[in-house]
């Protein structure tokens, strides 16, 4: 399946391609550990473990275990990437506001959330998907006539 075939709202960062292995399964309490690595992390060694419990996961016939583990690993890789980022600018800003009362209006916060969502490559503007019209096309002439009629209708709305 090609990336273009996947709905944009379900796309993930394709630069993250972790490998993982399950170790130390405890048959009595149904727990195991997952070790992982990814080419985007600083260290070439295995990271982990992620402690997992079979009782906390969905059954195989509902949601395949390999995908449940892959989701947990992808989330942990994203977490590790955040920990490895240079935070010196954030530390400088934090030092400048330590001990000072701060405030952000709810309007500013909402606008910020909107900007962050719009910057997400998975964002699809709901205003683009406002209406659907079913058109029956029996010949090329039908298509041309209906296309011109729809174009005229859209132009008159503006």
C-alpha cells in the first residue's frame, strides 16, 4: 500500500522505522519486555525495556499483537526523540520567566492550538470538505454540461 492510499488523518511519521524484539516473557503474570531502536535516535544500542502486560492488551483476533507492540514502540521512539532534542533555547526562556507571574488569554491559547494543528502534516481543513454532489455521467457531453453547470453554480455562490 502506498502512502497516498492512506487517509491523511491516519498518516504517521515515515522517517520513524523502529525495530523491536520481545524478551523475558513471564508466563505466570503474562508480562514481557520490549527492546527497540530506530535510526533516528542518538544511540545505536537497544533502548528499553518497555514493560508490557498481555492482560492490558486486546486479544489477537481483535487487534493483532504485533501492531499493538508497534504502536507502543513508535510512541516510545517519539518520546525518546523529544528527550534527545537540544533544549537550550527552552532553558534560556524558562530562566527568564522563573518567579514571574505569567498569563495567556484563552483566545491566545485557542489560536495557538489552531496554529499547531494546522502545522501538522495530517491536518485536513474541514472547510475544504463542505459538500458532495452525486453526478451521473453517461457520456462525455453529459460530463461537460454538468461540469459547466456546477462551475456556474459555484461561481454564483461566491
